[in-house]
C-alpha cells in the first residue's frame, strides 16, 4: 500500500510524518534547531541547519518505510511562512542567515513607507499590511546590508526563496527553483488577483525579478527528488504555507469553514471562496490554495497571546505545574468572580492592532482566588478569538456556524466549551490534530492520485463535538465587560514601538 510523506518545517523544529493510505500517521521524526537572536528584535535561523534537520528526519522516516517495503507515492511540504533566504545559484550557499517571520528589523522602513502613503497600494495588490512580518523588506535588508549581494542579484547569480523553495532546491540539487501561491502570497511581492509577481511592488521594494522562484499551484507533480543520499527518487506533489496547510488539513473546503489553531498564539483562517474578500478591519486576505487552476482565498487573523498566557500563569505566577492543570483549577469555580484579563502581553493583534495596549487584570476583589484568575485567562483566549470571528463574519458577510480546532491547548475541554458558549458555535475537534502536516499530505496525495477529496472526506474522523450550552444574555454580559476592559488597556504605553 502506498504512503505519503509530509515535511513540516516549523519555526522551532523540522518534522517528517508518514501517512498511510487511510491517512493515519504511522511514523515520524522530529529535530529541533537553534533560534538565533543577534540583536534585540532580530530572529534568524541557519539555513544549512534547517536543511540538515529536515533532511535527517526525511531520511529516518524513509528508511523505516523502505524496510517495510512501503511504496512512497509522493511528498508534500508545509513550512513556516514569510521566513526569507537568499543563496548563490552556483554553490547553493546562503549569502546570509534566514530572516525569520518574527524579525522586526525592518519596522522603521515599513513605517516610513506607510507615512509615504504606500500601504493602500500594497494592501490592494497583496491583501497584506505593510509590516516587517512579510518577506519583501527582509529581502531588501539582505540586498542592502550584505557586501556584494545586490550586485550579484542584479547579475542573476542569486536566488530568493521562502523555506519551501529552499527545501525543494536542496531536495532536487538546484533543479527546481519554485514556490506555490500560498507562500508567494506572503512575500508582499505577489499580486493575489493576477497571480503574478507584481512589477510595481518589485520596483517599490527595489528587488530584482531574477531572484524570484517560479510560482506553482499547491497540488501538482512539480518534479522528483534528486539527491544521492535519498533513494529512491520521490515525486514532490504538494506545497502550502503552514496556516493554509492546516486549513486544508482540517477539510475547511467550502466558503465560511474556519479553523483556529490554539498554540502560543491563536491563528484563525476562514475559507472565503473563489473571490477575494476585502477586509474593513485589517484582517489579511491571502491565498488558501490553488488546485487545478481554481484559486481559493482566505481571511486570516491572529491573536498574539493565547496559550502563552497559560504559560505565564504557570511560570510567572506559579499557579500550577503543568498547563493542563489550568482546566481543573478553572473548573473549581462556577464563574470568573468578576475578573477580566486583557492578555496584551505583546500588544493586541487583530482587530485592535495596538502595539501600545498593555496586559491588564480588572475586577479584583477580596474574594478573588487563583481559580478566578485562571478561569478569566481561559475566557480571555476565547474572547480574543471571538473578536476575530465577529470581524470575519462582518468582512465576508458570511455565517460561521462551525469552528474546527487544533493546537496544543485544545486538549483543554473547558477552554473549548467556553469558546463554543462565547461564540455561540459548534466546535469540532478532529482525531488527528496534526492538521498542518495532514494538509501537506492531502495536497500531495491528491496530485499523485492516491486519494480523491471525496475519499478524504469519508476518512475524516472527529474526536469530539462541543455545542453552545450557555444562554446568550450571560455571554453578552461577559463580552461587554471584556470590551470595556480592552478599551481601558488600549494605547497605555507611551513607548515608540
Ligand atoms: P506552539 O506550536 O505555538 O509552540 P503548541 O501548539 O505546542 O504551541 O501549544 C502549546 C501552548 O498551549 C502553550 O502556550 C501552552 O501554555 C498551551 N497549552 C498546552 N496545554 C494546555 C492546556 N491543557 N490548557 C491550556 N493551555 C494549554
């Protein structure tokens, strides 16, 4: 029976998972790697370490599969998005470290472009905001700061890539210099309507077109691996950035279907159909995937601090030993006792976008206990997600009736039930929580013909469904108190961020 391999190149580790023909994860390998912080606000990865860790996990899983005589039908790739690399086409040597999506070194340059009035143009073409998060200003930084790089780039000697492109370059020993539409749509250089690299944007950011990879769909036979230490050659058939891969892996295949990943932060992505939705609330419009010439778009909003707040209760306040203890502690009281937490530990993301908002706890009294704080913390994770869900509903003029969830925090049943109550939604928690790798495997398996979307739907397994159980008046009261608290915490710090 045939298997599919998924490479999941994340921010802190590289993983490879083998899925069998029933889409069960049957073997996996994972290697963490070092985060480099050369200056405050800078985050880098060593590109050779990224390749080395990814390659080793692939080799481990591949040799296990071959020892069982498994036929590997195809390989799919999903990756941390926006992270930016430039390398020499002749030697495959990077000219600088990978600049990671979290890196803020180009914040001043982005502010300058905003003050010159460029953001509307950039948003219209790319669906994104003028923020250091995305690749274009990171490419510009490498071109402008590393000796000789701009000249070599202008002579066509260098290649740019996001992590998918770098992995495929290495897997094929430089035969393929490609990316897919989902990764291209995070660079600030890709026009998400024409599906082309945009000449106006290349000019604005002063980036030579010769650097750029060819843009492909998310599911097709791109080529085969061509590496002496990886035998046999494997067809490469799927590529998607991590959040889009998770949306696909959660089978959010029709407009309005939405997934939320609850990890350090929360990442909401909604399938917005075959036309792009323009957000009035600074949510991102992005490409969800392109399959067989049909492009699907998505709306995206992120909460910066969600599971991280539980970590803070654990490590900062010592309220419990393990994040999972938060469920029993919060369940030991019937309500938050009047406490509301605004978890703006690193400012607030969508839909507030206030880097100067402060973390705050309101409503303390003599009767407040650690259990009330813990319950309010779980509520605050859900209330932030609810704000984005409401914004998505308004922007897309679509009803969201069901939310599919994944990420480390969704083992907390109370958290999930609170979300169902606060957002008046049905929530579906799948059995396989590896949505990101699953999405890459689906995309590769579809292109290689081992599955159809219909068969994948039939193989979908739900672990548990959560229904709204609380009366809406009670939830409305909670939401209005929350909004009052958020308003008090906005624009608190005077720091220039
Ligand atoms: P990431 O991929 O962002 O590193 P994970 O998906 O591994 O995150 O999830 C880890 C996060 O989830 C941590 O911030 C942790 O505090 C939180 N978390 C883990 N288990 C629970 C739980 N049972 N209840 C609440 N939060 C949890």
